[in-house]
C-alpha cells in the first residue's frame, strides 16, 4: 500500500516540467517531487502516474517510491510567485509524490548503448503496455542516480482515459509510438521480456494497484456513473492489453528492425 505523508514545506519548483511539479519536504523528513492535482490534466495525470508507476514497480523496474501527499493550501500563503500560489490553492488535500533522488542526472541518450539489453527491453515492453508516449530522445523521463537508471514521470501513460468511447478497442492497439522510444535500438530482447514480465501482472495484482486510486480522483464521466465502474474499466483495459501483448510486442520488434 502507498504511504501517506503530509507536506510541511514547499522547497522549490521544477520548471522543466510542463505541469510545474515541485520539490517538497514532508513530515517524515523526506523530500518528494510533488505532482499537483490542480495542474495540467488534473487527477487523470495523477492516476496515470500512480497506476503506471506501480505497475513498473510490480515488474521490478526502477521506479522511485510513490506516496500520497496531503497538501494544506496554507502552505502557499507566503509564496510570491502567483502561478505557484494558484497551483497550491487548486490542489488541497490528496496529491501524489515521488521520492526525490538528490544529485540525480537526466539520462543522456548518448550512453544508452551501455545499458543491459534486458533492462532496455523491459522498459520498452513496459512503456508499450501502459502506452507511455513520453520516453523519447528529446524527453527521456529517466534519471541516473548512483550509476543506476530510474524511470520517472508516467503522467502521459494510459491516455485512453481522456476519451473513453473506444477504450476496449484501444486496449488492442499496437502502440505505433514505440518507434520513437529512446531505448528501442538497444532493446534486443523484447520477446524475452514479454515472457518474463507478463506473468508478474496477475489480475489480482492489477486490482490491488487500481484499488489504491482514490475515489475522488475517479470523477464520474458520461460512460460511468461511479468510481467503481471506472476502476473496473481500467482493469478491463489492462487485462485485455496484457492478454494480447503479442500485438504491441510485434510492433516494437518490427519497429526496432527498421532502425537497424
């Protein structure tokens, strides 16, 4: 289960992120990268961050710890930047935080060839599964910390939730965007990764992850009247996609072949 911390201090904004996340301190004396519920795509980005991130952790991939972060809007009273002040005011209550990795460096695509092909293949498989469009050479969303690769920022994953109409059909799409994945040229074991990773994501494990999504983030939409209906739809998408992983595996393998 995700831990819950209380934000005690706003440290500094991370302006390289489009949604203006921030480094904050919490009541456990830890530092976290806070993703605000009131930013950008709102709760949908936090849902994607939580679900995709926890799937990555279930697969044994290096994803920083994810926590729920309670935010008191009083924290913004002394903030001079009006944009930051508005963001804090728009995000009272439950937000999402990722363990801050001090001293980490942005992953340089130039050193991608030094990665273990098994790890590169697992990351490509994972991103194709959760439909993460945001792991490109221009924006890798990966860090190097203590000489180890870490995966961050999964808010652009599971984008089907922004338009539910044909989500069942989209669970079976090959994910053509994989051709732009920064690690694709070095992912020589994608089929092996499929055999290794798929059994780790049981229906029970996916249910466990989805159960952690706060009901207040699952706002009713035209197709769903309750948060539980929406949670069930997420599960259907993820199970369908997993059971038909050959569709996106073949796409990734073929896309890599064209690069060689």
